[in-house]
């Protein structure tokens, strides 16, 4: 079990290294949001999708099958990314490996943070993490895969063995 978690962590860290932008603005958010939507629809995933900078939402859509609760999950996952500059799933896998919970290890309240898969940092060269791409609605590993695969497609990057097996 620990070896599988450690392998996930390696893959997720590689995804964060690869999936970076040279610039990012509203037009990019619209195009990327639509790509995430296409990936979700192709997989039959009823998800809500959000792309936000630190100070504003640039793209948000709720596909059939979602509920109002998905917006709350998005908020909490996005908060984790914006605070730690790391994918919410990577944070969760690191916690699982350590055997500690998010409050004990990182002082992340359950009311405002979620360390479940589905939110990925928007890293921009020379700026760092400027926002997050977040999905909520299916199991966390699939939420994460939808975002990572869509970002890789958008950036024309082959994730190779950094791709998580579902």
C-alpha cells in the first residue's frame, strides 16, 4: 500500500513539473475550461468545473449530474491549492503516506480545505501559482485525472508514465 502511494506521489510531482504555462489569461481559461469539459463529457463524468485566479473566477460550468454541493467541494479543493501551491490530490496522498490528517499536519480546517483529488495549480513562469483548475463530481482520482489529462492536452504535453492509472 505504501509503495502505491509513493508511486502516486512521484507521478503527481512529475505532473506538476510538466504542466506549467508561460502565461495565462481569460482567453486561456475559456479554452482550457472547454477542454476540461470535453474530457469530462467523453468520460461520461457529471462534474462541475472551475478555473479561478486568486481574485476571480474565469470559467465555471456544472454538467448534468452535479449538485450544489460540488461548488462547495470546488471551493475547499481550490483553497488547498492556493494555500499550498500543490495539487489537492498530491497533498492528500502525502498525508496518506505520513498517516496524519490535514488539520494535524497542515492546520487545514475541514470547513475550508479539502485534500481530495480534483484541483491542480495554474503555474505560470516567473509568477508561481496564480490560480487553480478544479473539478468535482466523480471519485477523487478520476476528478484529478480529468484535470491533468485536459491540461496535458491543452499544453500539448505527453504525461507518459506521469499519468495516473485509473
